[in-house]
C-alpha cells in the first residue's frame, strides 16, 4: 500500500470517528439538563469519570511505552485547563442570563480556531471556508432562538470568554497530537481539567455530594458517552484533521441536541429549528468542501513543481 493511499485511509477514518464524536457530544445538552447540577460540579464529574474509565487503558499503554514527549504532555495539560475554563465561563454565563446567548457565543469558537490556525499553523483558509462557517453559525443562532438585541449582558460576555478558551483547547490539542497519541492527549487534558474543576467547585462552594442516584447516573452518562467516547473521538480526529475543520464540524452538536430532545425530553422541533439545522449542515458541508479543494490545489501545485524540476545530475 502506498503512503498516499494509507494517508487517505487515515483521513477517512478520522472523518468517520469525528462524526461519531459529534454524535456523542450531541447528547451533552440532554444529560446536562437532566442532571441539573451546578456547572463546576457537572464538569468535575464528567471529566473525572472519563479519566477514571480510561485510566486502566492509559496505564496499560504506558507499560508498553512509558515515555511521553515532555513538551506535548505539558501542552495537553494546558489544554485541559483551557477546557475547564471553557466549561466554567459557559456555565456561569448560563446562570447569569440563561442558556441562549452564552451558548451561542460559546459556539463562535471555530472563528477563533480559524484565526489561530492561520496565525500559528499558517493554514490557508479560503473564502468558502469562512462563508460555510458563517452560514453554520447563523443556523446555530436560529436553532437557539437568539434575541441578541435584548439580552446582551454579562452572561453573553462569559459565553464569549468560553469560546476563546474552547478555541484554544482545539488549537492546543491539534498541536500536542503531532507527537501524542489520542488516548494520552485526552487523558492528560481530562486529568488536569478534573483537578481544575474540583478547585473551582470548592472555591464557588458548589456541593459535590447529596444528589439523587438518578442524577449520578446522568453524570456517569456524561462522563462515558460525552467525554470518554465523544470528546476522545474529537481528539483522535485532531491528529489527522485541522482544528479549523474539527471545531466547525462540532457546530453540528446543537442540531443533534435538538433532535435528541424530541424523544428524550418530549420537545418538538419548530420550523425555525429545522431551517437552522439545515443551514448548519449546509455550512459545515461547505467547510469540508473548502478543505478538499484546498488539498486538491496543494496536491496539483506539488505535482507541478515536481514535473518542472530539473533532473538530478
């Protein structure tokens, strides 16, 4: 098998795993609402449970290959702190002004990822990428029912801060995945996020115990399905796909959440939500199409340079 074919198979596998990951994180909003616990507590349990579930596999892997690259490991730990900050600001914003505006602002993370990718990784993002991202963001706003003119406030600002840290998490994870495998990158970031969220919960005096068995069951579901499966899948994808593509694809999360809410929460989809969902799908499709065209252009350019290069003496 040629290197090109092997690389192509890895990319397609990454796309499939990315889709599975978005399906997993699409359940996040459902379990968060059903658990109904303070934000830092929610984050502590979901990250802590994911870390605990994956620890046996992680340590078994370390026995076979005990050394991890120090620099990338530190970046993974920093990524976990960014994720903890994202969850903290997002949940705080929701407590201040409700879910709509903070959630929408948090979903602008792909904008910062795109800008960061251009600046730090020298990625070339064409007009179609930004157009697709804009359409997807507009669709997200429709799904959430944004009323920006009447509800801008401190909660919206916290949502914007959450988007910055979530975008930073994607960029840092793309960077550490250059030398770290997906499991190690995720486990290190999840462990540091767990520790940070525990401290935040204690500082904010949010109770860690005293909840019903059903609530703990929903928290376990968050840890297993959303983090250990969903977010780990995104971490895997970030080793083969740019953060700009992965973060934009994650805009499918509110679409899936709205769909899951129909059978699980007894909600109904409005015409606006359906239209917004179609806009998100169309926008994300164009984001991926822009990447495919950019890859094709780079391949043609490389082949052209090879064709015109003089023969070696």
